[in-house]
C-alpha cells in the first residue's frame, strides 16, 4: 500500500485578509456539506472533500501499463484569510479486477489497481514522471484551487504578486516496525518540490496529508520571501521603491509562520529534523530581519530627505 498526494499553494486573490465567515463562504465547494474552521493558532478553514473519479493508467518509471480505478479526494484550505491551498490525496492498494463504480465511490480516497502493484516503480513514476496519459493529480488539484480563486467574493487585487508552488509527495509504511519516520525533500524547480516519506504503520493518510500541507504552506512562504528579496536586490530603483516592495510581507505574511502547529504529534519529528537541516525557521528569521533592516534604512533615508527639504524651504530670519 502506498499513498500519493499533491498540494498547490498560493496567495488568495483578494486585497484584504478574509474573516472566518468569508473564508467559509468561499470554501463552500460541496452543497449541503459544512466547512470546518478554527481560530487557533491562526484563522483556518477547510472545505468539504471534492471527489474526482478516475479510471486511468498509473505512473510508472519502467513504463508499465498498470490500470487504477478510484476516487481522488481533494480539499481546499484558507490559512489566516490570506493563503489558499488545494490538497489531493489517494491511497493505492492492490486490486484483483474491475469493480462497479458504486464500489469505488463508497471508498473515496482509495484507488485499486487492476493488475500487480509495484510500489517502488509507482513511487518513482509519480514523483519524477511527466507522462500526460497517466493519473494527473496536478490537474485535479489545480482545478480545485482555480475554482476557489475564481470565487465572486474575491476582488482579485492581492497586495503582492506571488507564484503558485506545488508539493508532490508519496508515503510508504516502513518495513521495520521500530524504524523512525523520515522524509526526503527535493527542490525540483523554483515552483515544484517532491517529498518521499517513510512512516509507521499507525500513521493514517489524513495525518500525513496534514503534514504535507503544513510543509507546503511554509515552503511557499519561504519561496515568496526569497523571490521578493531577489527582485529587490537585482532591480534598479530608489530606497523608497524597495521599501514599498518589501512592506507587504511584514503586513500580510509575517504572522503566518507557525511551522508544525497543526501537525499530528506522531509526525512532528519530521518537522523537527527539517528545522535542523535545511533549517526552515532559521532561513525565515534571517530573511525577515534583512527585510526589516531594509525598511528601516529606507525610512531613515526618507526622513533625512524630508528634513533636508524642510530646511531648504524654511525662510531665513532677519
């Protein structure tokens, strides 16, 4: 048995942070089903599950033709009224033969193979393959996120520009019961990360998906911060222009850095190791301090310029 998932993360296309009631309305994706919300440690809202039936070939590093049938489960999340995510998950299990659709719809989030399952081949194919004619969680996840961003409740005037990032992950149960949980995180491109997890038998897909959503959220924050800093240091402009580019980070994103706050306690050791290498919070704090310094320098320069103008404009006394 193996679990796949993909998380897309971006800035919500709205000029202000949504209050909890607005987030709930935006995330009402399934009629008659409730949106789950919480206010601690930050505003957090989760849509009902959106189910997408699939009957397709599965990814394969060795180009095997293995068919899979089931229903992918996708949910949308708004954190702090500012950041939106779409997260898909599917658990792949070995099946014997094609069943009626009612069988698969009764087991959402589970995909059964029609043929022999090779977990290693499937994992490698999903993480690193790009075949167009196989299970495409990118398209399923992106469609749900696009639907949220197109809500009539959003004014599409975000306070800063930020790229959408994707985190693609797989999780397998370790062969040794006493083996510690582990994660291998790879930066595949400026907007794509892959994560390969080895878990304990008691770790459930929902908890694993929550870990990956939290990781994707904080990776997006770091990526956005780094891109903004790069734009400032590589583009020409005066100090005040740089300050105006940097200020939205402090005003809209700084308070959302809470790594591991919603992660299942059994999976927290993974976050703890990521805090050591590569050191997510260390990098975040260093970047935030740099931005604050740039804003302080820019403000001081603005005050000096204002004082200079006032002294020039002041009439001479007799």
